[in-house]
C-alpha cells in the first residue's frame, strides 16, 4: 500500500469514528421522543380518555324488551265454589281475590241463586269452601227463624222436631219427662240448673245436674240437644 492510499484509509476511518457518536445520539433522541409521546397518551387516557368496557351477558331473568328483571309470579289460592253457580268446582285465584271473584271464576250465579247472605267483598282464604244458596234455601231458613222467634217452645222441637230430640234449654218439665229415665225430680233439677247457671252449652253439661251420671247421659245423648 502506498502512502497516499494509507492516508485516504485513515481519513475515512476518522470520518466514520466521528459519525458513530452522532448516530448514537440521534437514536437516543428518537427513543426519548417516543417515550414522551407514549407517556402523554397514557396520561391522557387515565384523565378522561375513552375506555372500552365489555358488556356483561344478559342473564336468564332479564327480559328481551328492556333488560329488566322478570316480574315475580303471583301467589295463587284455591277455593271450592259450590251451590247455585253455573260451573261449581275448585278455582285458582290470585292471593287477595274476593268472594265475587271466586263466584265469577265458577261461572257466575245461576238463575235460582241468592247472594243476599253472602259477603261478596270478603277476601277469600286458601282451601275454603264457598256455598251459594238458592232463593228457596234462603226463604226456608227465614221461615224457620220466624217460627222459633214466634214460639220459643218450638225450639225445643225446631231441628229437634225432625230428629225427635228434646232441647235441654227450652223444654218444660213435661217434655223433659218424656226422656227415658227422667222423672219429675230430675226434670225439676234440670230446669233449676239452667235457671241458676244459664243455658246448657252442650249436652255434656247435663253431668253438672245432681243425680245425672255418665250412664244416664249416654242413655239420653241421642234424644237431647241444646
């Protein structure tokens, strides 16, 4: 190699040596600029940038039209409607329904029905039975009530008349003596007891009368009423 070639080679090496630091500095500047840009974008997002949030999938209880919760199913009660209705039977009604609703569910009142003694506004209870009487039933009950009011001694017969029972609360001495084993003395004691203690509440109260025991009561049970 000549001296001239050596000199040119050295000059080129010197120029390359001077360029390398500049390249390094340039690369460093670019890296810093990129870092600043990225940091700025991150800060902007944190302070109010738009975020994409994945929507939660709809659950089975959400409705298709509004996404709200499905309404709870109403509580039902069952009542037995019988008597003078067009379609007697067991009806299912929403809790809080009235007697009028139950009758309507049973087809409504029949032609011979009477609702005079029925509280149509009453709230029905689960498992109850609603009996709609006929006009004839109401008239018969009213007649029976009138007869009892007009003649108190009739209540000694009353329903007892059909059953041949003597009413302990209204029978006189002669009626009481028609009972097996009851003579004048026991009849007088029964009358004295109800005058002192009030009406018999049940036939078992007859045991409170002096001279009447379990055997006598059992012998009389099918023949007496209160």
